C-alpha cells in the first residue's frame, strides 16, 4: 500500500524486526554507526533460535583462529565452497560474506561485549578440498548472566532438554566430569564449582546464570544492545510493510497498546526467523515428511517473508534443500510438555548404534552431520514411499556408555522411557522389529552386516568413521574405528527420529548488502532481510558448524553499514 502522506506514530532511522542474532547484530551496529534504531521483537524474550543453539559462527580467515594456533584462510574456504556449491560459489553474496566476516568479528570484539574463541578441533561437515579441521568455526565465550540484572529473564532460555538440575546449562566439555565426578580431583572440582554456582543462582534467578553456547552469544549481544541506545520493544509483531512508490518507508506492527505505524527513514530490516512454524510456508516449501516438527521458537511464523512477498519480494526456491535439518526424537513428559530432542552429536556417531528406515534397512552414515542424516532419511523415504520416522538401534551397553537422546548416559532405570514408548525394547532383534513394526528379517540382516563392518573396522556401505567429523564425534577408545563396534547381546532398543527443521534455507532474494530484491532482480529500496528471512548463500547445503549464525551476523553487519552510508552506496541500482 502506498501511504506517503499517512500519519506516523513513531519515526526512526532504522526499524529492525526480530531480536535473534541477526536482528540484534544489525541493530547494535547501526546504533554504533550513529543511527536511531527501533528493534521490535514478537515474543517477550530476545535470542530467537540462536538462544537454543550451540551458538557457533562459521567465519573463514578469522583472527581468532590464528591466535588459537589453528589458522584458516579465505582462500581455502573459497576452494571448499567452490567444491560444495559449484557455479553458485560465484554468487556475489558468497564473496561479500568471505570478505566481511573477519572484519565483522573484529568490529564487534573492539566495540561490544561479543567475544568469540576458536576450538582447536571443530571440523567442517563435508570431506572436500579446502575443508578445515579447526579455526573456521568459532564459539562464543561464556557469559555471566548476572551482569544483565533484572533483564536476565529477557534472554530466551535453552531448550529444557539441554539443562539439568532445574536450569543449569551443560556443554560438551562438562559431560565427562558430570558423569564421573569422583574419577579424579579435576572432575570433582569442576562439578562442585558448577553445582555450587547453580545452587546459589537458584536463590535469585529462575535458572542458572552461567551462560554458554548460543545463550552466551545472545546475552553478549543483548548486554551490548542495552548500552547502545537501541529502543527495544517486546511483544510487537509485524503486520505489514508500507510503501511510497517502489520504496518501503515503514511498517505497521501490532503491540500491546494496539497498532503502531513506524516510519523508517533509512529502511526496514526483516529478521523474523524465516519459515519457522508458518503453516502456509511449510506446506509450500517443505517436503511433506518434514512438516510435523520444528526446532524454531513458536513465535517464528514467517511474518517477514510473507509481508515482503506482499510488496513484490520473492522467495528463492531453487535450492538443494529448503531448510537445515536435524533428526529429533519426541516424548511427551509427565507434565504434558512435548520434548523434541535433536540428535546432534552425543549418540549418532558413537560406536554401537545404527539407523534404519521403516523398511528395516540402513540408509546413511550415522556419524555424518545432522543435516546430511535427515537428507538421507528424506531420500530414503522418497525412494521407498515410506513416511518418517527412522529408528536408531542400539543395545543396553550403548545406553550405559553414551545414552541415547533424552536417556542420559549411565541411566539404570529405563521404565519411564519405555512406558512413554520413547524407548522400545526387544530381547532379540526380531522381537524389537516386531515392536516397532518393521520387517524382522531386514533388520536382522542390517545388524549382522553392520557387525561385520565393526569387526573389520571398515564400513563398506557408508564409510562411517572415515572423515574428520565422524572421528571427532566418535569414541577414540573404540578400535580400530572410533565409530563402530558390534551391537549385541540384547536386550536391544530403538528410538524413533523425525525430520525437524533447525532453520530455513529458503528465504527472500537479497543482494550482497542484504537488500531485498523483487521478481525482476531490482532492489526494493528501503527493505533489507537478514538471517533466515534471507535466502541462504549456501543454497540449502550445510558446509559446517555455524553456517547459519555466521552469515546472519555478517549480513546484519552489512545491512547496518549500508543503511548508515558507510559502504555499498555506489552499488545503488
């Protein structure tokens, strides 16, 4: 709608819609560059999907990796992306990302509370030329939530399935000590420190204030945002974008006080979280077998993408995948809460587990990335006309050593999980097959074949244990292959896993400064899209850990710098 002469309730330089990592980065940088910024968030917390994620950013050629002793280069990443993307690696947005990424990291580290560190080993997800073992994927440094004071409650908490003791965050590095606190003095001291801090926290806060992973990144952005002068409005939802001719000049949002018309002199930035739970977009863009569950916040309902379509923007659909996937198991808890647990790295790669489809046949290298696992599941379904789920199969010893999904390692009493049918048990493979409704002969054959590979250490079907990523998430004590050991003796167990979207790849067409494009490829003046509201530069592939949050922050930085007139104006069309 064209409403150049309408009355406005509020005016600002830049209006940002959505307070995830992309929206907060955009708002923070724009404010630092001198713009007046309003940031509107649909829910009552900041963080979006990032808050419940590992919080990793994939930024090739960064200074942090060099300082940690695991240097990486933009040139190597370019080789890697050319091998992964083919002709699409020539997309100008890819080069803009590679060049701007290290600059963005240093900008934030110099001017804000946002600090990243490089793990020595955090491998890329594809075994291709130019792949990195470490230095390219960075993690946010832990943050003390107490620094936020009363605003700590405004940070979206992690998924409750990833917390223990009523709200204590646990990282991968904490798990060995928590499982064996009395093994040595180091473990004991670490556990006492964690638990003691958490007990003190619970005297004053709803959950623990030791923030790690995505919660740490969100809290660091939020901490800086609070001091930046950005006007943050909660429970304020995008209704429509307002145009003057071809240009977007503002938006109407719904708020607790009613409709709110905001004029944005420098532009509107969409960062509403992509497809999320939007029924319309899921039915339009996702394969049928992947529409049931999502790991995105319930407040993510495609608002930005749908509003942009109404002002002639287009959603790019010619991608390898419309989303990035995780296999997730599902259990209804005693209090009615439905736990959707993503099987990221703690069980699938460990020796003594295999995955089968509903025909009872193995279909994937279980130790590959979660996205590749689900892509294989969807291909398997398509070729066999079988609907999800797939099943993870293991024995009792596996659960004792590694756990599986919601069942923690060392769990002795499995009754709760068996009663809920989260775990399904059988004394023999044939009995297990009958319990989960698949062909017993096919499952027995799959297990026997897997066991032969475990004996030899070579997975002749899928190459499990042959890549750096596989071995990184395996068990180095398992010989000769850290990802293989025999399954058996019984009893045997199965957990059903479903395709679940972590984030959407299909999004609005944008240029290298995050400006939204119309169907004829022209810039829509005054409209930007960042994060998962924008089409992924990796086109539905998943190069490595952090390849959603990394570009989300980079293009948030680019959008803010462009709106502030710092760069990119010479590219105006």
